[in-house]
């Protein structure tokens, strides 16, 4: 009896010691997590500060180079020799980053963004742990004056400088800042002609808004692109594939697909089943847009769009509106991603307020020149109408 009590007591001691150890581990893990978060944020702030310092420094270097070149009328050959000498001396003293090619980029950077400079200011060095919020204070610019505002890294601006259209360049800069695009994501969006595809999907009055504000999501039509580009799936146009194969490829590249769809998209389900009068129906992809606050139902169509497809999507949308969405949510949106979207068929089959859209998808990057030409023609036609011609 006594031995049993001793054994039980020993067990209690071991359990207590085990719980105590676990509590210490949990507390240590929690403390470690908090400290690690601070360190990671601090390092990110340092990286951001360094990147911004480089951008502002290059802007000033570009300004000095341009001002020097503009002092005389015949300075082309002289300018070349100056850049070569500058490159050699700067590289010798400061290391890499001052090649002749990079100095030309730095000069082009100033020429591209010099309109932002409305006053002369004196650059001062950023402190070691500066954050973006400290930039204006660090440069000590009077609030009545204008400071060129740069929010991205030098690598981002190297991509932006290649864009000739100032409206498109402004759009990509705004979106890259808002969405925190990496350099690779920015390169992909410019290569896929995101600006032109969004502009062609909008009312002509809203095209300039893209340049001034970026992509604003206020109504379902704002998320549409013409076309939706799926080049990241690695499929060729000549490939024979089914809707199931297309869906599997999209799911395997879900992050890229959601980025291509646009702002605010969240994934909920694939092949979402609902039953109506003992029949089972399946929605290919169910997304949710947190900015629109509504469900977005996607059906994939590798064949020619038919009125039966539109009728089926109308039923899906009606079902979600009546049985799934909450009172605070907006009406469900239906999108048919088609290999060949027949807009006339959509207009004839569905009422204007159906909240259902058909948009074409492409398995390759669109021809940028064709899209730019189409957008230019569209804009010129609109301007002629506005001017009463």
C-alpha cells in the first residue's frame, strides 16, 4: 500500500516536472517568436532604407550628369569621354555599380523622372535603421516644396524606365508599390501588358484613372482583363487539352493565377458541389474577392462559348445569391474563362444586370504592340468625341 502511494507520488512529480518544462518551452517559443519578428522587421527596414538611399542617390547623380552635359552645344563626344572617365574613377573608389552602362541608366533615370523635381534640395544620409516613414524627415524638405517620391528599388526602376508610355509607367509604379510586387512580378506584369489589358476592359473615361490611381476595384467589371494571360501554366496553344487538364494546371499554379486575376482574390474551392432537385452541379473554381465582398464563380471553357454555358452560370450565380451568400455580402459574380469569348452572345443571352461576364484566356503573352495600337486608336477616338469632332 505504501509502495503504491510512493509510485503515484513519483508519477505526480514527473508529470508536474513535464508540464513545467513544456510551459517553459512554450514561453520561450513565444518570446523567441516576438524577438525574431522584431529582428526580421528591423532587417527589412534596413534593406528598404538602403534601397531608397540608392535610388535617391542615383537620381542626384543623374541630375549632375545631365546638367554637366547641357553646359555646351557640342558635348556628345565630350560626354562619352566624361562618362568613361567617371566610370573608371568611381569604380576605383567605390567598387561595382558605376559601369558606363549603369551611368547611362542613371542619367536616363533622371531624364525620365525629372518632372517630379520642382525645387533644389540637399540630400542628407539616412540613419542606419531608417524606415520609409522617416524619409521625408531625413531629407528635411519644407512641406511647401516638392520632393521626388520614390518607393521602389533601383531594380524596379530599371524595368519601369523601359516603358515609353508615361501613363502605363505611372500605373505600374503605383501598382508595384501598393501590391508590393517583387522585381520578378513587376517584370511579368509589364511583359503581359497588364495596363493595356485592363484599359481595354474599361470605359474609356476610366483609362486615365488607371494611370493616376492604379487599379481600383469598385465594381465587378473592374477585375476583368482582355485577355486573362495564363502563360505560366506552360501550355502551348497547339496542345490538345481538356477543361480538367486546364483546371489542374491552374490549381498547381494557384498563387500565380490569383495574381493574374487581380486584387483581393482568395481561393475557396474547386469543383464545388451543390445539389438542386436531386441533381448534382459542380462549379469549376470558387473564389472570393475581399474588396468587392462577394463570391466569384469561374467556369473554364476550352470549347466555343454557348448559350447553354451562360444559362448554367446564371443558375450557379442564382443559387449562391439565394442560398450561400450572407446579407452583408454583395451579389455573386460569374466569370466564364473561354478560349473564344463571344461578347455578342453574352449580350443577347443575358440581361444587362446579370453580373456574368465572359472573358478570353490566352496561353501565351499577348502581342504588346497590337494591344498598344488598339488602345491608342481607342483613346484617340474618345478624344475626338470629347472635342466634338
